[in-house]
């Protein structure tokens, strides 16, 4: 059976973490580096040289032959270029292994092929990667051997961010500054730093690799574009939290071990709602590390699946009619000395600082609901949001009974005098201990839910980077903190002013609070009455990036310049158009080359049967004729829809890049895709399984 794993021994073994640095770096160098990491002091080249040397020696001991600046361009993925440590051969024909401080802190990949949204003309290909020393370097082992990966930020020649990391780090500085300022006003003199803490739960599907390879739609687009529902879906709820199948269990074990070695705290795993769907969650970490770790998790899930003869699908909606996958972004604000600003304590109504922070976040989310929605916009996510499985596209905040009640008191009387208690949960079984009940039940339908001592943003798509939503959360919160800081610093009577602000924010922004069922139709209508933005698709959401309000927000905190925002919007329109174009072309290809020929083959056999069996006296061929009739009718519809899809896709592809084209894909191409899908799925149910050119939904999700 499986061998014994000593987790504490393997944990972090491939990471150049604090204890490795402390052990290997000269004391002075270590101290300087720590200052850079903790206080953002600039790193001298001299220090970097020593760090680089030790990092290289350590990596070589781990078997590393190459290093790479590992970065996160605006593709949502990670990128890297490998360089061997070797130097030019010496006279004796041998090479040395070298790695300088300069190579550690700065890289220059040819950046011309990464999306820049007009920030950089292709002839000015210069892009720089700069070491983010707050996220530790690590050695990754795979078919390429062992590679030292150095987390970096990626910028253009003129300093504009070309990645997700740079604005994230900028937003962390913004929230740190304003949150510390607020803490000082509340008499805190000891905390030195406030960091957003994030734990991202990751959902994914596992399917058999051999079957995956028989589906062009999965190969090219990551999701199925055709597929009739199997007789059984997820209605029995027998998968959720069910016993993990042995093949999958073996996979999870290996995923965990790989992640632990890389210092990723893989903690929780379970089966999810849909058959073949699973979840993995690490323990929360500082947000920039959480972002890196989530990328490592996604890559590891894919890599290990391949070794086990499976494929891991990270698409938000691999199968129509079956739950899709998302990512829950758990977010809180933590000081370096362990205070969580979102911890209400036992009696939230007495915790003024908490109430202020809470109402600030309410205001931030209300004012910038469109931006937060935009941060989760992704082509695949359009298939998922608003279904009965994921939050609606309308942003609202769930506070729960206890906090909702406190807020109510604040609004009606100006002060809160009591907090509802959780009480005891009686199990009714004498041998079971009574449990202390949470003061609030969970609400799974809210996009932004307060869950005890953190907010859980549940809108993010499973494939997407969690950087965007955290950039928004950090910056919008910093903006309201700043407003409050300015008011409090000016106030004659600070206590009174705090009190007034809490009441004002709670009252002015109560429309964003919703504790009911977010999946219901009534909520959509109610949200409309409240004037909350409803942005159902990615294309609807993108303009939020470049409103005067957003530009002011991001420029104030130097997170994005106007040019950076405009370029990001452009990239999003482009990537939307590209993704839908690939889907449409894939459908056209599959229909033309696989589906129509298969149906013709099948109908020919049936027609032969009509002739041959029909020629025998007294034989009834009504079944054959019936099938033949139905199939040819559907086939005709397929052909018409195919021609139409071809036409509109050609029109779209010939349009100029930008918003207009994205809208055309959304309003014209996507409906044409749906029109083709309907008759094809109808045929799948009629046609002999042996003839159908690809595995069915049933084959894919029930036979892993
Ligand atoms: P679930 O939503 O499934 O009940 P948990 O409550 O176990 O999940 O937590 C989900 C994620 O939230 C985990 O990654 C966990 O580490 C993270 N988390 C827990 N506390 C905090 C916190 N204070 N700040 C940020 N993330 C947190
Ligand atoms: Mg959750």
C-alpha cells in the first residue's frame, strides 16, 4: 500500500524560505533582506549578489539546472523563460555555474507577445521582471528537471504594469498605509504592518484522459460545447462530501505532497456537488503569497492528473446543466502582531473599531460594486454566474443575523446596545456533546458573505487568478479608510465622529446588505429597485474599469494609471472575442468533420434497413422510418445553424478589435452557438452510441 509520509519533514523542502535564509545567509545579509521583505526597504546590489549566490548553491543541491523569473502576465496564467546557470566555457572547456544579484532582481524577457493592450508597441518589446522578495523562491521538479523559480513582477520599459502582481503589491501598500493610520487613531501604537490575508478554495473536475482526448471541445476550449444530459446528473446529491474514489484519492495524495514540498499549505479536500468535481483549500496566507500559491495549485492539479491518466478541468463550466467551478476568496486584514481587523469579538456591538471597519467595507463594496463584479469577469464565468449554483451577477453583502441586527440597531437608534447570542445547539443525543452554535447560519448564495472573521468573495471563476479581486478589495477599502482617517484627524470630538461615521455609513449603504436567497428571481427584482448594478456578462462588466470613479480610485492610490486601466479593458475585450471565436470555430469543426458525417453514416444504415427489411413481405419498418425521419429533420436544422454560425463568426472575426466586436460575439455569435447545440444534442440522444463520435456526459463524469 501507500508509503508513509512525514508531512512536517517534507513541508517547504523545496522553498527558499525564512529558515533556509537564516541558516545560509551571513547574518548581516539576512537582516538587510528581512528589512526589504518586511519594511519594503530597497535592496542593494551588493546584498542581492550574496543572496543570489546562496540561492543558487541551495537550488543546485536540490538538482536545479536552470532558473526562471516566474511572472503572471495578463493572460491569467503564469509565464517563464528558463536560463541555465552555466557560464561560457573556460579554456579547459568546463563551465561554471553562476547566478548574480542582477540576474536575481531583474530579468528582461522579450515581452512582445504578451498582452499589453496598447501599452507597448510590439517593436518596443522591452519588458522587465523584478524580484518580489516577499514571495519566496522555490525549486520546481518536473519533466524539465529542477528549476529555481523566482516570483517576479512584470513591467514595461516605461514602468507600466504588464502583470497582475505589480498592481497587487501596490494595492497592498495602499491598504497597509491607510489601515495603520486608522489603527493609530484607535490608539494602537504597536502594530507595524497590516496585510490582507487570503485563503482561496479551488474547485476542479477530474476526467479520464483517454476520453478527454476524444473531445476537440475540451482540448481547444476547456469545456464541452455539445453534450446531452445523461439519465442521472447531480440530483441525488450523492457525490457532495461522498467517499473519494480510490483513483482520485491516490491523485489527491500526490497533489498534497507536491504542494507541501513547495510550501503550499494544502489543508482541506473533498468531493464537490457535481459528479467528478472536487475542491482543495490551503490555509490562508498574505495575499501576494496566496495568489502565487493558487497558481501553483492550479498547475499542480493539472500536472499530477496527467500522471494518473486523468485530466483536470479548471474551466468554470465544463458541462452545461451541471454545476460549474469557482474559487472562494476568503479575505481579512491582519496586523503583524496578530490582530484581525475583521474579528468582531464576542460582543460586536461594543467593538467600535470592528463596527467602523465593517461599515467602511460596506461603503466600499456599495460604491464600487461594479468594479468588484468586474474583477470576477471571465468568459467562462459568464456560463456560471446567475445559474442556480453560483452567486448572481449582482453584488450584495451577507452579514447574517447577529451583525445584521447590530446594524439595524445602529441605523434606527444610532447606537447598538446588544448582540444576539449563538446559544447552544442541542443535538438531542445524550452521548453527543452540545455544540456552541455560531451566532449566524451560513448563506451559500451570497457573492460577498461575512463568515465569522473574514469576508468570502464567491464570484471568482475557477480558472481565473485571484489577483484582480484582491486588488479591488484592497484598494476600495483603502479609499474609505482614507476618508475616515481624514475626518477623524480633523474631528474635535473623535469618539463622537466615529459614532457618526458608523451610523452614516450603515444608513447610506444598507442597500448593499442582503441576507436572503441570492439565487431567487425576487432578489434580482429587489436589487433593481435598490439600484444595485446587475452586470450579467463579462462584456457588460468591463466598462467598470474605466469609469471616472474607478480611474480616480486607482490613480489616487497609484495602483493603476488611467493608461493601465484602459489597456486592461482593451485586453479583456480582446480576450473575450478570442475565446468565443475559438469556441465557435471548434463547434463548426466538430459539426462538419465529426457530427454530420456520423449522423449520415447512421441514417444510411437505418435507410438500408428500411429497404432490406421492408422488402421482406409483412415486415413493419415504422420504427426505422420514424428514426430516419427524426434524424434527418434534426440534421437539417444542424446544417442551417452551422451555416449561420459560420457566417456570423466570419463577420465577427473581420471586425476591428474592441468593445463593438466583443458585443457582437456576445449578442450574435453566442446565440448562434446555442442554436447549433440544440439539434446536435437532440441527435446525440437518437443516434446509436457506437456511431456517436465522442464520449457522452455520462461517460465523462461517471466513469472516472
Ligand atoms: P468553508 O467556506 O468551506 O467553510 P473554511 O471556513 O474552512 O471554509 O475556510 C475556507 C478558507 O478560508 C481557508 O482557506 C481558510 O484558511 C481561510 N480562512 C480562515 N480564516 C481566515 C481569515 N481570518 N482570513 C482569511 N482567510 C481565512
Ligand atoms: Mg467557502
